[in-house]
């Protein structure tokens, strides 16, 4: 780890909605180039924490610096410095993917090479499509492309693989790995333990607004075993049901609109449109 | 499409970014949003139907109802003698399908109705016999009225006791019918539709789908976003008004007595009022399902009460007083005074002031109530 200022530094962050405490004194740092996973059940405060850091929500107390910017004092400045992929959000209909990226470029005040951005997320051939014509996986990839418009060094991905089929999920993982290889700092929330284990340098586990554990995936498992945990031996297998699924259906993306798929059901789906 | 990065750029390399001066960036963001929303409007066939085609269809239906049948002359009848014979004559006239008889008003009232073009002919039954005045600007209708009156006089045997019906001709200088009255009302309605309804539906929809939420996560300022949206819709309202005026002139052959530029100006001012109202209401409306009843609760009474389709002349005084204050009434009256009465901007200053007051109030509400997302 470098001695430079961390990409993200959060200190005793607090946020309540009325009586409900959503974030209850959260502290952590993310080093530049690190991938931090935030795990936790629904309502644990993951999204609220991330949205405060993105400048989308105000905090009630604490301190947070993102890319050297005091988020609580200057939430608007953070928005220009980071890239975000949000839950439960979408893009205008009636604009093509390329037009949307150019519009976002104009909003950030940067010139955009829409084609290069779409190529980055494997959507180059859909540049003239509307978002609503895309499959779920393609929509998520487009959301990531939109997060890259301002060439951010810090990327927030809020449940990027929720609702995706195994192939699309693996494709998204490859994308995240490529960002990590470029040295982008990533904060990623997820429900998938497998995803956290595969992609994240460190994992923060949140529950009821607090971080209950924060370490590398291996260290967290070691600590659990050190506490005497033993998995019931009966379920030990060398393969999982997902391995079976991927073995039968292949790893190729099935976005429905991908030109590659020559499988009979792919053709049927295309004709129905 | 603006491409700054070289085409052979490696896929893994992030696109070039070139920050601009903040103010210029804001201007370019507004312009990009304006162009994008005009593009979206053009590509959305529904919005084209609602803003352009529907007003034309309504116009056509009302015009057909009024103009499609045969000639019906508006005949004012003032009976000053009230004899059995004069009453017999009035009854005979009322039996005719060719004239619509108005007997309620005083002589002065009927004379002013004749000179304002609301009557095609006026029959005054005095001691020396019936006297008919025809409006020569409406030759078809007044000729029909004359035939009906001659026939009724002959049938009731009045010709034996009085001299033949004396006929005078006036020309009120205008040839206006219901369509001329209707067009400003339709323009006002379309402007309200564009402002209130489409803004309400569009914004609730954009918020419900999280499209506004995504924009909130960018450095875009709410004021710039609203400015671009307002700009887009003012352009649309002006275009819509211009198209309706052209159709009214070329297809329905109405006469516009005032300045068309003033018509456009008032229409755009009205559009701004309804836009602000639309934004204000959409700020506190969660779903498209709840937007519909709210839009109707506000829009429908105004359509009925503002005098867009029919004159508010028949309303009781208190209702007239209340409906005077509706934004749509100011807009309808302002447009109608210009188009139908040939008034200038100074003559409609009451309507302009009314619209201005509504703009300030609803504009403040819009800025206060606007929200990117519902918490």
C-alpha cells in the first residue's frame, strides 16, 4: 500500500431516516487501486453509505473524503470526480446508447468517444439501440459505460450483477477485473459471496448500519475457522450446481440480442421481437 | 458525434477527457439537454399525437358540429308592442328551423349583439309594423332570415295591416363564426396540455424509472436541467401554436384580427405558467397512476370553466368572478381578445398580469417542490 492519501476515507459516518438508523458510525478507508466489497443483507446500509460517498445523499454526521474532496461539505464536487452505477435507475428512452453517452459527456463537460466506451463494455454493435431494447446484462454494462464517461479514477458499482444470469454475471466480473488491472479504485456492493471472494481485495460486512468485519476474504475465512467453525462435511463436493449449469449451457453470453448466438432458442427469441 | 480519442485507441484505455471552463460546461450541458429532449420528443410518437394531432382533431370535430349542417341564422327579435298579433309572429318565427330566435334581451342589447356579429338579423316589432335589419357581412344567413321573416309575416296576415317589412342593412365589418371564437380556446387548451399534462406525466415517469436519479448522480444542476426542459417545451408550445394558427387560417379559413406575433407571445407566456404548474405538481407526485387523477382534477374543471369552448356569458355572477382568476381563463381571454377582437397587448394587460402572477407563484412552487427522486 502506498503512503499517499487513500482514495476514500470514511470516519464515523452516520445517517438516519426519521427513527430508523441506516448508517450507524461507519469507518473505513480504500487505497488507490483497491477493490473494496461491501456485503450485507438488504437494509444493512450498504446503498445509503455508498450514495453518501457519491454525493447523492447527505449524512447526519461523521466525515468522508473521496478523491481528496470533503463529501459532506462539497457533495456536488464529488459527482464530477467519480463514476457511479446505481441500483434502480435507468436512462432516457428515445435516445441511442451513443447519444446518451454524448449527453452525459456534455453534462460532465468532457468530449466523449462513445464508440470506444461502448467497445469497452462489449456493446459497440448496439450503439444505435435504445436502452429499453437491451437485455438485463447489456443494460448493466451500459450503466457501467455511462459511469466511465468522465474517466473516473474511482468507480462505485452498486449490485452490478443482481438479477443477471450466470453468463452475464461472469462477463461483468471480467469487466470489473479489467478496471482493476487499469488501476481504478472500485467500491462494489453485492449479495454474492462468490463475487466478493473473486473480485475484492478486501470485504466489509455490514449489518444494521455497522461494519461488523473488514478484511481480505481469506483472512475473514481464517478468522472464522480460528473461532472453531467447521462446515458440515456432507455437502463437500468438487463442483456446484452452477458448474453443472455452465457446463450444459456454456459460458457464452445469452443477451438475446447478441449476434453470436446461433442456438435455436436464440433465433426464436429474436423472431418474437 | 464528437470524437476526441483516436480511432485506433486500445479498448482498455479510458476515453480522453478534456475539462472545459465551468460556465461554458453548464451552457453546453443545457444545450445538449435541450437538443436531446427535442430529439426525444420528435421520436416519441405519443407526444406528437397529444401535442399536435389531438388539438387539430378537437378543432375539426367542433368545427364540423358547427359548420357541417345547413344555414342557421341568428335572429334577434324585440317585441315592443306585445299584441296578440305580434306574439303570434314571434311564435311563428320560433317554429322555423332556419333561424335561431333570440328574444330575451332588450332592444339595446340586441342591437349591440347585431353590431358585434352575434346576430345575422334583428327584427324589431313596433307600432308601425315589423322592421328588419340585416347584417350584410353574413349574406347567406341574413338572406335566410329575411325569407323566414317575410314568410312568417305573410302567414300571420300582418302584411294586410302594416306596410311590408322595412329592411335596413348594416355591415359590422367582420365575418366571424363559432370557429373564429373556438380557435383561441383550442390554442389555449393545447398549451395547457403541453405544459401541465405532458410535464406531469413525463416527470413522474422519469422519476419512477430512476432516470432522474441517474442524472442526480452527475454534476448536472437542477436549475440547468429545468431550464433545458422549460426551453424545450416553450419551443414546442410556440411551434404547436404556430401550426394551429396555420391550420386555422388555411383549412378552417378563420380571420385573425390581431397580431399573430402577440398570439405567439401570449401562448408562450401561458405555456410557461402551465409548465411551472406541471413541475410543481410533479414534484410531489409519486407515480404515473396518481398523476392522472391529479392532472384531471386540475385540468378538466378549467377546460369547462375557462370559456375555452363556450362563452362564460351564461354563468352566474359569483362563478364568473371565480373563473375569472383561473390561469386558463386569462390565457383563453388574452388569446381570444387578440385573435377575435383584434386587441393589442395593452388592451389585454389584465390577462397578461394575471398570467404573470400565476407564473411567479407556480414558478416559486416548482423550484421549491422539484425533486430528483422520492425518498
